[in-house]
């Protein structure tokens, strides 16, 4: 087997490993939803979700988004890459310690904003530091397609989270059950964070190298507004629906996002593999290979997204009850908006490679601002379902910005404009037909089969699956 074939095999295995692993882990989360819904009352559940919302924000600041610099640093520093990662780990610890002191000192003034005891706020920052370290670790092992380590750590985290949470919620009894849930999710992350520190420092001793710090900060700091804006894009529509219409409508709308999670898990898994693979190939100027594989990835995900839209009425009945039936009208634009969110990784890697990370933040902040503005106008005029369509429009603008920005940086379009145009037209058409065909179960099932056949034919034509399998079988004989 040649080096290229071996590398391709590793990439394929990693892609499958990340995808299957993420589905197993997400499946555990789905299975425990009814358990925690019964163990926690609405007040405790609300406090826990508020804590997690804070954690999603704090970990971005504590970790300084330094993990984003790993992809490029691997090629920039080569033999000293482990030393670079070790230096970033030290820097993140200093950042964590400074933010923790600031939180403790300012707590009396900001007690109302936090809404938690000081001990919970301290736990929040330690938990967030652990989450930042997990991001470091995942970014690091993805560069080597080491999906086995990812699976082991993720399954350990998921299982211990569930077991501890159930036990601690029962142990705390009435009054502070939310603390049991918070401890249940925080303790595994903290344990894993300690392991990761030893893992990195075993690779290279702790060091303070100003050149590494300067590069890591200059590359990653612009990503912080990007991360915060992504939270706004992902969460703010539900907050606005709650405030402008009501929590019941927000619940129905949020349930539609459960269907989108299927797309998100797949997209995140493929992204873990695509990003390091892109850097390897762009460094070798393998433009045609990137174009071919990128368009293959885009078309496969498009087909998968279309099938999810077509089968979404049945998925909603399977996951929920009839009270969530109206969520089916939100799913087509939410899913296709999520598809454009995935599609943006194809051009944005150009910005990462050429270290134009400030462009990424500008685009995300701009998209978040558009999303809030459109939501305010459309929810008032057309109701909560319109927020799903503003999500679609926002993520399309988000993708388009990066697509044209990548051309400006690269000097040429990395992907075929004709192919991208057809993809965009099909994605928007799916929203219309996805809603129109809701009553026609038979038609939707037939169309799903047709889509599977078309995608399989395209994949076979592009990468010759049958020849690869035949060659592998002959080698094993």
C-alpha cells in the first residue's frame, strides 16, 4: 500500500470513528433526557441550563481559543510542535488563574448576575478550564487522526457524567438537586482536564516561550468573538421567542433543533477529519484533490440533510409527542441552515491556513447581528416559525461571506462555482418542498430512496468504492 493510500485509509477510518463515536455519545444524552426531566423540577432544570450557558461562554475566555492555532502551528513549528502545545497549556493555566481571581474578587458586585453561590461560580471556572483543555486535546489528536483516544475519553466523560449526576441528584434530595446535576457534569471534565495536563507535559515539559505565546495569542484571540457570536447564533433565537411570544412556542421551536442535532453531530465529526486533512493538502498545493474531496463532502452532506428533512415528521413523532407536532414546520429551514453552517468549513479553512482569523470573527459577528435583527422583525410580524427561516438566511450569508473571502485570500475559487450554485439552489428548494410534502408520506419515502441512490452513484463515480473494496479483498486473500 502506498503512503497516499495508507493516509486515505486512515482519514476514512477516522471519519467513520468520529461519526460513530459521536452518535453513540449523543445517543446516551438522548436516552437520559427523560430521566433527568423526572429527577429535576423545572426550577432546578432552569438553574442547570443557566449554569451550562455560562460555562459555554467562560470556557472561551479561559482557554483563549488557543486550540485554534494548533493546526497551523503543527506545520509552522514542526519538530517543536509538542513544545508549542505545552507552552499554550501553561498560558491557558495562567489565563484561568487570572479569570478565577477576577471572578472571586468581583463576586460581591456581580452576585445578582451570576445567580449562584460563590462556590458554584468557582466550580464554574474550574469546569470551564477543564472544557478548554478537552478542546486542546481534541484539536491535538485530530491532527493525527487518533479517533480511538477521542472515543475512549468521550465515552468515559459521558458515562461518568450520567452515573454521577443521577447519584448526586438523589443524594442532594429536595432543594438543591441542580447542584447534583452540575457536580455530575463538572467532576468528569475536571478529572479529564488533569489527565490532559499530564498528557501534554509528558510530550514536552512545561515551558514559557514568548515566541509560542505571541503566535498562539495573535492567531487565536480573534477567534474569541467568533465563538461568542456562534453562541448568539445558536441560542438567541430561542431566548427571543420566549421573551416575545412565550416559553411554549420556544419549546416547540427548540424541539426542532433536536432533529438538527443529527446533522450537527455528523458535521462536527467530519470537520474533525477534514480540517487537518485540508492543512496537509493545501501545504502541498494539492488544489485539485481539495476541490474534488470538498465537493464530494458537500454533496454527501447535502443528500443526508435532504433525507433528514424528508423524514423529519416521523422523526419528531419518534422523539417526542403530538404536542411537538408543529415543530415539523421549523425543521426544513433549521436543518438546511445547519447545512450552510457545515458548508462554511470548506472555504473558512483557507482563512485559518493563511492566518486571517480576524476575518472569521468579523463574519460571525456580522451574521449574529443580522440574525438578531431579522428575528426581532420577523418574529413580531410572522410568529416564531419565521425564526427558522432567519436562521437559514443568516447561515447562507455566513457561508457566502467566507466563500468570497477565501477567493480574495487565495486569488481563485477553490471550488466549482457551478457546483456551489446548484447546491445552494437545491438547499433552498428543499425548504419549500420539505414543508409542502409533509402530508405525503409515500412521496417523501420514495424521494428519500432516490436521494440515497443519487448520492451513492456520485460517490461511486468519484472515488470508485467498488474498486477500493475489491482491491482490499484481494489483498486479504
